[in-house]
C-alpha cells in the first residue's frame, strides 16, 4: 500500500446550487414593495393631483353643469354636483360624492418596485413614463366611481336628476368594474413589460442556461 493511499481523502464539497434569476428578481421586488407603498401613501396628494385636474376637466366637459367642481381632501377626491339630495332638503343643498383615489392608484408603487428590482439604466425615465401613462387610468377609476354613486348608490331621486338612459347606466357599471378590478393592476404590468423588453430577454436567456446546467448535472 502506497503512502498516498493511507492519507484520508477529504469529502467533496457539495456543489453550490444555482439560484433562479427569476426567484431572485421576485424577492427583490417584494423587498422594495413596503418602502414604495409607504412613499406612495404619504405622497398620494401630490401624485393624485393631476388625476384630480383631469377628472374635473372631463366631468365638467362631458356632463355640462352636473359637476360644479372637484375638490381634494387629503387622499380623497370630492365631486361637488348640482344634484339635490332630496325634495325635503333646502334648495342650496347639493350632493357631494367622495371617492378614495388610493383604490385606483396602488399600481404606482407596484410599478416602482418592479423598475427598481430590474436595475436597468434609465429607471427614473421609465418610472416617469409609467406615471404619465397610469394617471389617465386613475382618472378613469375615480370618475367611474363617482358616476356609479350618483346612478346606483345615491337613491332614485338623485338618479332621476342625472337622467342617464338604461344603456348609459350599463356602461357606467362596466366602466366601474373594469376600472376597479382590472386597470389598477394590469396597466402597470403592461407598462413595465413594454419598457423592460431587454431585461426580459436576458432573464429568459439566464433561465434557459440554468435549465441546461441542471439537465447536465442530472446526466452525470
């Protein structure tokens, strides 16, 4: 027996498992989310202000004198209308509808977290582009919420003053559902995908390389 045979052999170190780049990206995104949501919540009055201007311009143009003005109270938009709340109310009493704009703008912090997690060049430019794209859809959501309230939630006396036809009321219901359930999450995702195509191509390539490496390890 040779002296070399008497030397105990050290066990081979276990191979380091390759981490999925997709999993890493998801974890980084979730790590950014709490901070982005905190910034969005406290900066909401500033971020939502353009949507307030758009909502006021649209409602006053599209519905004549139905909306007198749109006010901003913290994170809520208040639509002051020319509608009377009831026959027994004073003549100067009008209906005001309060809409929580946070319900339609939470896609902003989600988009910011995705952009930061991707760590691409020009991230601030992409965030600005995303903000400009999302603001009109925030306007859609708050306006549809307002129209839903005066047509369905404020009572028949108020709805009769609005004077919408059955078809118009159906469209309001659809716009409200679409603006509440679909747009706040889908639009930010679409914006992120369109502005990060190069990142997605690299991610797909990394995932393909990882799959090939795993397949090679299994054959050994």
